[in-house]
C-alpha cells in the first residue's frame, strides 16, 4: 500500500479484497441480506472494522433514487441567539426523523445566499429551510421544478411561490406600542434594523399603525434605521437624548438593539421606558424593568421543519403562509427592587 493509499478513505472494493469476497457480497452484508453465511458476514464485518470503512449513504441513496436524509438550513448569523435557537430546534426535529442538518450563514448577503443555496442543492439535500437575505428568489425556480423542497422562515419569498413560516411582526409591535401609549408616552424613539429587511419593515408598520390609531404623529426625527449592532443602538439612543426634547420611551426592533439601548440607558441613568422585539437569554437579570415582544422560537423552527418534512413526504398542496403569534412579557428587575 502506498503512502497515498494510507490517507484515502477505504472503499467497498477494499473491504471486498480484505475479506476475500465480491463487492456484491459486501453490499449484501451492509444491507443485512439474510442469505449470507454467518462466517462470511463475520469476515466482512472484521474487514470493515479494520479498514474503518464508512458507507456513503448519500451516494447510495442517489443510485437508488431515494432521499439522502439530509436537509439544509440557511440563516443570517449563528452568533445571534435567535438563529442558534432556530437551528437547534430544526436540528432536533430532523434527528428525530433520521435526517442530518447542514447549516450555513448567509451573513445577510443575497449573493452568498444564492451561492449557498446552489451548493446545498448540488449536495442533493432533500429540502431547505431558508431565512432569506435577498429580495428576489426567482433563481431558485429551476431547483424547485426539479422537486427540491424549500420552506422560507421568518421572512417570505419574493419572485416564487413557496411555503413560509413567519412571526406576527406588525401585530406584535402594534400591541407593544399601544401599551406604551396607554402608559402615557407620546415621544417614542424607534431604533430599527435596515428597512430592506422584511421583519424591520413589518415592525415599523406596526409602530405606525399604533401611533395612527392613537392620533399621535409619526415623527421621523425620533426614528433611526440601519442599526445592526448593540454599539450602534447605544449611539443612536445617546444621540436622541442629546436633542432638546428626548424620547420618554423606546421601541427596539430586535434583541441586539434592545441590549445596546439598555446599556446606554444604564450609562446615562435615564428612566425611559423600553419595548424590544425578541426575548433574549438573561433578560430577567437586567437591572431595570422593560417589555419584550416574545414568541416561541422553538415552535417557529419546528413549524418550518414540519412543513418541510411534509413536502419531502409528498404533500403537494398549494404553498401556505403560517403566522405565529406574539405576546408581551415584562422582563428585568422590578422598578422598586
């Protein structure tokens, strides 16, 4: 055996040679065929163990026309607890069904999203769950026509028909802002991610709806968009406080923005009320009370996975949009603590 041979994966032919049998016999042993003599089975299994042979399930499935028992997940950023919780829920659901999950991060790049989608399709995954970054998914149509199953998560598709599982972004935000208004706030600072993102647009729509219903003008001077990180959120809140008539409350468009604004309010010693979309770990340990617009992240992931597995299993009904509800939850230390 050459040095190169030592570093390559053993093949079924190597196992057959080591056991002194045909490739067909090895295949029958691997597939638990009952017609192989026990002593031959033992010889083949010993060769498999010695060589460290691992069956290529994907190649085998492709040859037989069966599923590959793999699905893909494209998300924005695994470092965000929201996305890591989604991936964990989807992964558990897949494992319970004997399926492996391949996860990739698009980093909010439409170009990278497209590249990852095509690469996963080349790996012949049975289906994909996608938190989309781009605004046009018509490039997926050829793969969909070849029976690749796709479910969109958190944001809907554009340019194609496909299933989606979403959060009630506008309705949840409207309910939260209405609660701020009921507590007497009229100057509400709004700090949001980029309006190119579907969820950010929907949440801003919820703010506008709540203000309009209360006959409170929407003031662009109290709105900051394109805020992606906690330090940017802190800077945006600080800038509003430097103005002549600062907000008495803030709406934060996602969990990272909430963390940044909470830190800035603590640094300034400001008692402004705060509402944030997305719950987050350790929220109850914050030293001041605030409200989050919460939802079941695990259920969001499970709902998307369930829909995908239905499609893989042969469901060819018309694509559906599923919207999960939100709720308002008080977090942080009580005001009199």
